[in-house]
């Protein structure tokens, strides 16, 4: 049996000391503010123990000292007027100071803080400190170049060059900052800052983007095509599913053709006259066998050859149909049609001879 206390453990690496076990995944919830800060800043920079020593000025490298020096020059010169007209400096000309001198100042302070405080801020968003410094000095140089360009345009049009010597000095200083940040790895001495750095995993916001996959499409059920009414018939009256019996009809009219169910009237029962239901069923079956035209299961359009009356269950004429317009038949009862008027009224067409079906 092996004692767990005496089992040799692997040596702790810089990455294990830098990122706690609970916060190894940057997307999880951290147990403390310190752990979250360590995961956000990526901890101190990794160092290659086998690399040759790098010499500098105190705790700072030659490149960082040079950046600090040109920043001091830019800061002092920024208090002088930048225009010949008005005499205002960059600090009093609106918010121009933010990109011209403010952002480079933040970049230089972060470079110095990285040496003085190893546990300090290591990134600005998805950018490392050196990447942020490259962006800061490049943007500032472009802004100063824009002021010079506008001055040359004014000189060509109005014979007035309104930029002072301050703009020239600031542009040259920021150009030097671009050389010390963007193009620093190309130089032999100041490029030592970027050599022999240990490879570490990129921050999650600086990693390659995930591939996008097309969302699967669910096929939609196709609706059945709507029935087309015959030419000349009003479309508002055509409802193929409307097969209900008219309201207020008698029980024998409400039953479709071929239905053998018979309801005995109450007055017949009260009078003591009750017919044999078996005989009635046989009679209805015999009528169904001798009929050649089957009952219609769906509504259809009908055109009467002459003017004919449509009556209610009492035989009273409700409306008429004729050869000038199609009528909507919602039920075929062999010897009569249940017809629906365009205004919603429903009645019976008792004379169905010669009627054209649509």
C-alpha cells in the first residue's frame, strides 16, 4: 500500500500558480475577485528560463525607456498652441487630446506598470499591453498627420498654414512611437523585448472565431389548394366545408340521404299510433337501392335552367334561383337540394330536374 502523503507530486509550474484550478476555464464563475482578475489579466508574463539575460535600465528595457522618453517630450510640447489662429493647445481644442496624447499616455503607463507590478493589468480587452501601445501610437500619429494635411489644404486654397511647430514635433514623436511598437521586432536591440518569450494560450477573445453552421430547416406542411368556384359564381358564398344542415329543419330533413335512423314524433306516440321501425328501415333501404344518383358529400355549385323557388321547411318561398347566377348547394338529398343564399339564408330546392352541377 502506498501512502498518498509520501507519493511524489509533479512540480508546480508557472501556469498552475498563475491560474487557479477553479478558474481554469475562463467562462466559469470564479470563487473570488482575485481569481477573476487573474483570469482576466492572464497573470504575469511567462519567461523562458533557457533564454539569455536581457539587460536594460533598471527594471525597464531599452525600448520601454525610449517610449517613456518620447512620451515625456510629447506631453510637454502638447501644452503649446497647435494653431496660429486662436492660440489654443490640444488640451483646450475640444476632445482632440483623447486620441492625440491621452491614449498614448495610458499605453506608456501600462508598459511601466507591467514591470513594477507583475500582477497588474495584462490586457486591454483582447489586446496585450504591447498590442495596445502599437494601436495607441498609430492612431495618435494619424490624427496629427490629419492636422498637417488640413493645414496644407488651407495653404493651397487660402494661402494660410495654420498649424504651428507643435504639430510637426508631435507627429515626429508619435512616428518614433510607432517604430518602437509596431516595427520594434525588426530592430536588433529594441527587438529583444519580443524574443525568447514563452508561448502561452491566447485569451479567449483573441482566439480564432468558431465556424458558423447553417441552421437546419424544418419542412413546412403544404396547405391543400382551395376549391375554385365556376365562372360567374360569387366567391364569398363558396365554402366547401360548409355541409351543416339548416337551422330549424325537421328531424327527417336533418338526416342525410341513406340514414336509416327515424325519430317518432311525440304527437304520434300520444295518439297511440306507432309505426313499425323495422318496416321503415326496409323501405328506406329499398328507396336507396333504386336511386341512381348517390348523395353528395361536399358542397357544389348548381345552375337551374329556369327560375325556381327555394322554400323553407314549411313550404314558404324564401328566395329564387335561376339561369343567370350559380347557386351554392351545401347538401344533396337526392330529391331535393339544400341551397344557401349569398346573404346567409338557407332553404330547399325541391325541383332538381335539369340542374347543372358546377
